[in-house]
C-alpha cells in the first residue's frame, strides 16, 4: 500500500461517511488475523499502517525471559538486548517481522475490508432511512408476486407484503402505485427487511392524518379504529377544540376528504362517529348507521344491551353481523342487540335497568317501517 491508498480512504470518508480511522483499524485487525495464520495462534502480532504514507509494518511482541519455553511468545534476554540494550527480564520486546511481499497481501486484505465496510455502511444508511418510516404510510410500486407474498418497491429497497397483510378483495398489478403501512423494519446481514400492510387499522389512521389537517395537528383525535379490510371501517373521533366539529372535519365539504381515503382503500366504507366518555352514547353512535332506542351499559362486565327500532334490526346487526362486530371492537364492549318488539316480548331490559338506561330521542315516522329497506339502506348493510 502507499499514499495513494490513504487518499482513496480520504475520498471514501467524504463520499460514504465512513471514518478513515475506522477503516484503517479494521484493515490492521484483518492483517493481524492473516499474520497469526503464518506465525502461530499464540503469537502476539501488532500491525501498524502509517496514516500518511500507507506503509505497513508488522511486529511480534515477545516477553523477555531467562529461558525460552515458547519461541512464539518469548525471547531470551540476550536476543532482546540485540534489539535494544535497555530491555530487561519481564519487558515486552517488539520485533519487526514484516514478511516479504507483504504489501501485496496487505493490499488484498485492505480491499476486502473496505468493500465490506462500505456494504455495512450502506446497509446502515438504508436501515436508518427506513426505520424512520416504521408505523408510517409510504407509496410503493408493485413489483411481483413471490409465492403468497407481494413484493413492493419503496425506492431503494423492496418491501414484503405477506398474504395476511393483503386485502382479499384487492388485486395488485405490476407497476401499480400503492399506499402501504410500514409494519416493521428489521436489520439483517443482508440488509434491512421491510414489512408492509394494506390491512392494518393504522393505515386508515395515517391516511386521515395526511388528508385532514385537524387530525394532523392534533385538534381532532382519532380515539379508536375497528376495521375489516376491504369492507368497512369505523373510526371514533374527538375534538380538543369545542369549536371544531370532529366528524365534519374528517368528512370534509361534501365528503371531499373522506372520499379521497375511500378511493385509496378502493371503495371500503368508512363510518365516522363522535367519541364520547359516556359509554351509552358512544355505543349508540358506534352502531351507526342504525338508529338506537335504548342502551343499558354494564361497566363491570364491559357489556351492553341495545334496543333498536324494529325496522332497523338488520341494519344494526349488519351483513353477517359486521356492523355489530365492528361496533364491539370499536368500543371494547360486548353488545347484545334486540328490536323493540323482541325486547318487549322477552323482557330484555328489566325495570331496574331501564331506570338508569340511555334512551335516544327518536322521532321517526311510521312510514319508515313500511318502506322497502333495500331502497333506504345499502344492501351490504343488511343480513
């Protein structure tokens, strides 16, 4: 090696951000390992690289003793004094043992070390770049299917979307741009591994943060999310400013804000409801779009009895129980729903429970009971 090599290390330090001293120390350690293969495992070898000229010198450190038992680690006092008259018994003598043609060996080792360090540095840069995106939404480009996984390019790295993180109702085409939620970033010897999702509930949360300034700024807070990806999501929102309507902020003028998110989720329905500390009111709102007549809450058992109008029982339960299931996930309460007729016939709510129950102020015309529900509500909302 020579001064040109040192200049090359200076250039690598500027371009790759790897300190020259770190590289030189790594090269020295690599050369020590190579030397021990030649001089024996018990030898104490030191390698020094001149920081200015790039020249390499190899030293063997040996203990000065009266009688040599291990030539690899010991030297007699007589031989030591030939090196330096000041050596005494117990001192550690340094002998230069730089092999012939060692410059060629050093150059090969140096190249290997530098290449390895550059790879490690690039992996670190990539890892640090993408670890900052963990739990965030990024835009990627669909590359290909790999078994059941989907490979999504995020720019400098390919992310993996496992089968369980893919929405069953969605199809993904090569070169298609897609917003994904970064679930996890792992470091590995082959570089960072990024795992993304289209089914994670926080994908919806992050989309609202990106689309609704009030949510981004913390004025409107998303308190809870329940989601069945590809079909329906319920989110409960609360305003920290009494002058700001949380639901209206998320919906936007003529639905402009929520429609952007619905389009990104390819038509997934989104129910936005006001969060409330009063569980009865909260549960009543969570069953939207169904109206609620009465709610009895059992806070100890985290359960609730809900009575809905006869004509809205199917809507409250939802197709295959989805609406009730999402409402239960959203509120954290088990919800039992009956129609007014069923509640009256079975004594669903006792007189004692009724006294402290929540009763909604419902004013609906009798004509709604006679209407064709398929014309009043979405077909998907019904059993």
